[in-house]
C-alpha cells in the first residue's frame, strides 16, 4: 500500500445477537473479513467484551423479544488504499462511526467524484428496493395472520400462547413428555 496515497481512518463496528460467545466469535470473524478486503489493512483494534442488552418494555400489540441479547463493538484503525476501498468497507460493513485521520484534505477530479456519487446512489437505490420489498412482504404476512385469526375466532378454536423458557408450549411439552415416558419404559 503506497503510504503517500493511503487513507487512515478509525471506525466502530457493532454486533448484536445471542449467545454471548457467538457474539464475540462473530465480531472477531467480521474484523478478519474486513482485514481480508482488497486495499484494507487493519493497523489497530480494540474489541470490547459482549454485554447483555437492556430492553425496555414497551406497550405494543406486536410481539416483544424476551430472550437475552448481547451486544459488543470494536474500535478499528485501518489504512485504505484509496477512497473506493474505504467506501466499500463503509457500505458493506456499515460501521456506526467513521473518523478520517489522514489525509487532512482530499483533491478529486470532478469525473472521479461523479463516479463515487453514482456508485453511492446505485447502492442507495438497491437498499430502497430491498426495503420496499420487505415492507410489502411484511404487510402481506400481517394480513394473512389477521385473516387466520379471524378464521380461528369464527370456528371457535382457541390458541394458547403460553410458552416456557425453552420456547416450546407447555401443551406440546406435555405431549412430548408422555411420548418420552412411553419410549423410556419400552427400552
């Protein structure tokens, strides 16, 4: 990497998930993937230990996530071969913060800046397309669930949402427990 033209930047990547060990492993893998990208060389990194995410209870008709989620982040300083490699990392890994350390100023030809902006616009259009598709699919699913709920009410059926910590309903556990007892006695 040519020292004269390189860009040095510090950025933060975050990850959310479960279990705690998987979050740490996934963040380490993400950092490795960033370092393997063409035109990118990580100079320094600080990885913070995962911690449990505090979820505030909100009154909502939509289901709430009750599982424990963990979050972690890493502060990464990297050298980039050029502005394209920096933008590639920004768009593909979506850091929560980016700070350019060097150079202090950039000089671009207007044609080069036009290419950069066109690339950004194309990517934004793609994100917009995906977002609209997800919103449309979600609306279809909500409609089908509403129709299913109406059908269940119309037929006088009952849906029990009682779940134990493992996620399986108590009724299903009892059914399986009965089956397990039969299996264990026949052995």
